[in-house]
């Protein structure tokens, strides 16, 4: 191209505007998509087929509230809790201060648990993806069972009371007027307790209370 | 209302976008200030759902882009395009005012939607899903509104540099916005979706704000200096370098993630190489100023613009260092990135808008821009505040990154950050004070100078 054709309307719109954009977008967005397209994709209902013990424990810990908002701790209730909980997580911008990604550097594996891998994100709860770009609080992708659901409830109500010095805001509106957990508190806790629950032998598998493991599987 | 004069500029539209831009930046600054108070455990409205700090953060960022920057740029484009192309925009009376109203409606709907809890989970695209289609339509209409005069002007031969950037920016934005707001939201989940999200985050800055901003600079700088830009081939290198390398960088927002490494390497390399193109642009503008450095002392719009260019150079140089995979081990996820974002979005594009608006505000009334005492206060308060905030967050980022790597208890990284966050709030206070002075300056500069004070520096 002569230098004067690089200053004309059509080459600028077609080459810079379209061609370069498509090339860059292919390399940065389309190619990763093609590379990862074979990963098995799970819908929320498919995810909810495995109800983690933490969800059943919540039904034991808060029987009245759980019954009121979610009924029995079955797969349908768990799917509903995941949907609502993830909605809360996005609406309150939790993901602006908590990442969902363990990197293979900076001792993150020692702090949080196994390094993130692509297939664990191939599901409807990562649409859009919530990897995050800022960490004020710790990463949450291995959070399942690290704390009890009780801990989460108290923490949502008043974080510094549980973790002195915490700068996380209080989320009083997750709770009912009498201070008992509302729909949002139960749902977002169920969602957070799900994060990483697919990792074998991770924290949530270890301490289980006998009463929290009901019969049928 | 189409009170265009012979130069084809619709002055009421320029002034309306100016006012909207200034109104939003005030709201945006207060939202940021409130958010920063949460980090000092001083948030004044705890447990108020609709003023939750998380929601205010999204108001801060989205208001800055869609409210402050788009309106500020629109004011500049409505002034610059008719004047250097000799062509009126597509239509002022209907399209222009429709676009103005639609943009404000979209921004207000976004603000209300975010505070009411209808955010979308994509960074810089938290605009509620029901607002997105309207923004897409708006961007396509804007493509025609500003593209048609450039097309008419460019039909007959080579175009001026400003037109390259403006028309390319107008072509890129609708594609970028649709890609970022729809594909990871509805079609591509997980890691591939994250790659697309990163591409969107980066393109929103690189293929929208940056080209429109540089397009405006290539118009306003020669006008303020009353001479042409120094080197033509430098301009060519800068534009084509940006156009080629910028779209290749999106994944650098997710380095060390499970995204395939070929995408991560391409992002890192193209980010470093882009600095060569950036250097040509910076050198070009500095050499244009050569011999007229003294004008910076009295010409406030010019000083805002060149401070913005200096900040752009700092940010881009910083970018070439921080994008390396080694640096990313420490600074990723920390306040370093927050400082970087403030210096580019506010310290560069915000400063350019302040320069353009302080030039246009008297101009649309037929007055010449002049320096005022309030204008000087505004410049120094905002400049010092922004640079200090940037530097403070940079150091905070390194401290946080090292603290995490050391495996000290998590709360240790929060405790060591608090002093840095306190400084951030203090610098934010300086910026807000400067912003109030800026508004005073705008109001004063639109009054006819009284005989005694005419020409006061």
C-alpha cells in the first residue's frame, strides 16, 4: 500500500477497522474458544444433581428458614439456590473483590488449593465467567467447606465481628427482619459452599458432622 | 434547535454534552469516594442496600465510561468533525438530539439498574442486560452520525489523521460492545468466555476510548498551537501500529489463568511491541510542542492536554513492564492495576476531556478561553491528586502482592494496605476539590471578561 492509500476512507475502515480487528479477535477470543470447545458443558440442573453435604447441613441448621425458601434439600432446591446465589454474587459485585481462579504462581496453590483448570469452568454458572481481576478478599474457587455455613451467615451480617480488621461491607439485607437468614443469605452461601466442592478430598470432604449426613444417596 | 453557524457546528449540542459529561464526573467521583471509605471502615451508609459499596464501585466505573467519557468525547466530536471536514454531521435536529437524550437515558437507567441490583457480571459491561440493546443501537447511530461527514470528506482523497482515528473508532465500538456484552453472557462459558471478556475489557479502552481520544488530540493540539503536527509518517506509524497491535492484547487481563498459553504469549508480546507505536505518537506530539513550551504556562486547555499525553506515556511504559509474566506473579489482582486504570482512564482521557471542555465552554458562547484562578487550582489539585493516587496504589500493589506470596495470614495483606487506602481517600478528596474548582472555572470562563480583569493570567 502506498502511503496515501493508508490515509483513505476505505482502507482505514476495511483494513484497520475490520481486518485487523478480526485478526486480533480471532487470536485472543475465537482461537481459545475453538481450543476449549470439546470440554463437557454442564447446565445448572446437571450441576445440581450432586447436592453437597453443606447444603443439607443448612437445612438442618436453619430448618424453618430453609423450609420457607427452599423446601427440602433436594436437587431442585439446590439448582434454585445456585441460580439465586450466583445472581446475588453478581448483583452485589462480590466478584470485584474476590477472584475465582488459583494461579500456578506466587504460592497460591499452598494458600488456596489446587490450581484452576479449564474444565471446571465449563458450566452455566460460569456464563459469564467470574474469574475476577481484583483480590481484596481471598480467592473463592476452593472455598467449599473451608468455613461452616454458620460462619458465612455471621460474616455476611457483620464481617469485622468475625474477621477483625475486615473491610468487607455488611449485607444486612440478606436477612429477614428478625435477623434470621433470608432467601439471599441461604442462596449465596449455598453458591459459595459449592465453589470447589468438585475437588476430591478438598476441605469440605473432611469435617462432616454425623447428623448432617442423611440416609439416602 | 439547530443553531449551527457557518462552520457547521451545532453549538447547543456541544454544550449539552459538555454539561452532561461534567454532571456525571461529579457523581462518579463521589461514588468512588464513598467506595474508598469502605476500605477505611468509615462507610457512612452501612447496611443500606441501594448504596452498597460493591454497587457504588460499578456506578463509579460505568458512569466514568458511559457518562463522563462518551459525553465528553461527543462534545469534542460535534465541534471537531464539522470544522476539519467541512461537512455537517449526519443530522443535528433529530438524530443529534435523539442521541443526546438516548445516551442520558441509558446512563441513568444503568445507574438505577446497578444500584437496584441488576448488574451484568462482566467487567466494564455491568450495564444491566436490558440497557445493552439500546447502547448497541446508539453506537450504530453514532457510527452514521459521525461517519457520514468523514465519508463525504474522505471521498475525494487522503484524509487528515484525526479522521483515521475517529472513523476507525466508530467502526470498532459497536463490534466490540456486542462481542463483550453478549458472547460471554449467553454463548461462551468459562475459560473461553474469560478470553472474550478480557478482549472486551481491553478493546473498550484500546479500540474505543483511545482512538477517539487521539483523534480529538490530532484536531485540538494543532488548533491550540496554531501549527501542524510535527511528522506525517510518525502519525501513520502510530495509527497503523495501534490498529494492528491493540486488538491482540485482550488476554493480558487474565495472565497465568487456564486460557491457552498461545493467546497469553500473543497478548504479552503485542503489548510490549505496541509501546513502539506509542513512542512514535508521543514523540510526534512532543516535537509539535517544540518551541512553544512556554504556552503551557498560560494556556490551560493545552496544559490539560499535554499533561494527559505525559500520563499516557507513563501508563504505556508502565504497561510494557507490568504485562510481563514475571511481574504478573506479584501485581496481578492488586491495587497496582487499580492505580494503572486511574492514570489511563482519568489521568489521560479525563484530562483530555477537561482540556477540550475548558476550551469549548467559552467557545460555544463566542468567547475566547482564558485562564482563571479557579482553573489553576483545578489543574494543580486534580493533577497532583491523580499522580499521588497512582503512585500510592502502585506501591500498595507491590506490598499486597509480596504479602500474598509470603503466605502470611490473609488479613495481614489487608492491614498493611490500610495506610495506602487512607492516602487514596485523601488524594480522592483533592481531586473532588479540584473538580469543584473546575466547575467554577467553567462558569467564570463563560462570563464576558470585565474590562479590568481582561486577559488576566
